[in-house]
C-alpha cells in the first residue's frame, strides 16, 4: 500500500470576517473547502472521494450536463417571457375591444349585464 505524505504544518490563516448572511457564510465555507481540497491534492493526502469529485468535474459528461442545465434555464426564461408577452397582448386586446364598444355607443355596463 502506498504511503501517504505527511502534510507540513501550515501557518494559521489570517482571521477573516464572518459573513452576516447565510449565503455569505455558505460561500465562505465552500471557499475554505476548496482551498483545503487543493492543498490536499498538492500534498498527495487527498481522499479518493476528493480526487473522484474533481475528476468528475473535468469529464466530458459533466460538461455536457452543465450545458444541458444551462439550456433548460434559457428555455424556462423564454417561457416566462412568452407568458408575460401573452398577458400584455390580452390586455391590449381587451382595451381595444372596450374602445370599439365605445365607438358603437355601447357602454361597458351594457356589456357586463
């Protein structure tokens, strides 16, 4: 079984200000985990799980999956814009119909009854 390299003692990192929001704290923790993983990979002390994680990130399949997800997001955005456009058109048609009724001498109250 290959021997693991013993990691060198590191100077303690400078104290960073803790984030005030959960999202900011999550970003800090992710950054810390990535720094630790990078140092473990450089030292040769990374676990098989860490190595596998980064190998998967670089695979063609992962890149295709990311492109698929981006495409799905663009499709969802297009659907949302289409629905908003449809709502605007319906409003315009409704206003046009009310205007035409006014030209014919019909009042809005007559049509509602």
